[in-house]
C-alpha cells in the first residue's frame, strides 16, 4: 500500500469511527481531536485488520508516542517494512 | 439528626473511632491472616485463571468489610438495587462521592474490573493486587502503557464472558453534590467493546465516610442509595455508538435523575 492510499484509509477511519472533523496531517491528535491512548489501542486493532497481520505488544507500545497522522503513517510503514522483510 | 449534648457527642465520637478502628483491624488482619493465603494460592496454583480468582477474592474481602461496617453503623440504612448484583457483561458508570464507592461496587460484582489511579500500582501489596486483578491504570506513562494495552486488548472478551467494568466517569469524588465533567475514556471503551452501559446513581456514602475525614461518621441517620437508572449502548439496530453520543446520553440520564430528586425534595 502506498503512503497516499494509507493516508486516505486512515483519515476515513478517523473521521468515520473516531469522530474527527477535518483532520490535518500535522494536527496534534490529542490536543486538536481528543485522541487518547484508548483511541490509539482501538486504532491499532483497525490497523491490524487493514494490514492483515497481528501487531506485537512491543510494537503497540511504540504507538503510544504517536502524536500526528503523519506519525501514524510512518508507524504503519515501519510495521509493513518489518513484516515484509 | 445529630445530638448536641456534649456527653453524647463525645461518646458518639468515641464510637466513630472504635468503628473505624475495627474496620482497619479487619482490613489489615483479615487480609494478612486469612485472605492473603487464598490470594497466594490463586497466584501460584491457579495461574491460568488468576485474574478471575483475584477479583472474586476482592469481592469476598469487601463484602466482609462492608458487612462489618453495616453492622456497626446501623443508623445508616442501605438501599441497594437488587438488579445490580445480577449485572453481567456490562460497563457500569456511576457518580462518585466517597472512597467507599469503589468498595461497595466491588462487593456487589463478583467479576469486576475498574480504572485505578496509576500511582496506586506502585503501592506495595495493593499495587500487586490490583495489577493481578486486571484493573487498569488511568494513564499510559511508562509501564502503565503495557498494562493498558494488555487490559484493553482483553476487555471485549472479559465483558463477553460476563465480567463487568465499573468506572466513575467524573474521575474523582464530587464534593458539591452536582455532576462533574466526565472523562471520555469509559465511553470510548463502551464504543470499542459494543456492550451495554449501565448507569447507576449513588448517594449519601459521603455522609458515612466524608471526604477529608479519617473516621467513619456513624452518628447521623442516613439512607445510602444505589440504584440503576438506565441501560444504554448499542443495539442490533444502532450498531456502533459514538463515544460522544454515549457520554451525552449518560449525562442526560444523570441530570434528569438529579432534577427529579430535587423536585421531590
């Protein structure tokens, strides 16, 4: 999946499932959209579904430091790379 | 009504002190010399089902604690909705007025989880107990992140198997009698797990154990009420319910209940 495709999917999930309004790629997820650790864990489950593999607990812990949509995209790309190598 | 005769006030205060002391003695010694044996047995011998046994032991322990308190403080009457003990597979939200509130809910729910202030996980013994019981920290800093991931990952399964998660959405005890701002976390868990959310209202535990006081106040005549106000959450038709909608619905239920009560009084 390309970064653009990922971005489209993630933004759709955030709008449809997490009640985001007009999310920007560099918005602070917590301050601008009230996105917290519970949301992060739910989003990780959606990312697992999307990628078709399970994310390990260690990888999930790294997601706790995500702050922006760009961070989410970087995180997914790192996951994809690790699971394809 | 409180008696004003100095001698009565003194003897009542002495009685409050004695009741508090007995409760502390139960808390420490019943745990050390009785319950700790079962906790250790469950920890070392029942590793597959540790969490569930710990929750059941918490339930028994606090049943004992509240049983003693109710016996020693007969001026406080307890109206507990019998439906509450039968709740299964739900998220329970309740207003919070006293430190007794979580103990009361644990004593009513044999399989319970809750959200606990993260600093309590560092406390010796108590921290270990709440961790093994599967209770969740309120923040994700440091090691709490791992705990939160583990607990939230298994929450849907826990609820589907009949467990309950009870939470005080105000986060802390409310001292002005109104309804404080809600933390959204519990509603997000409700959205994620797609389970019923039971709305409970509790009143007057603060008259028995007032915030900022060390002694129980056994002197007043009081009626502690815990009742089920409503059950909200997803239905087959509604599907996934947004967290903000759940929060709005729960707040509305609380507010109209408080309004009704005020109108009656």
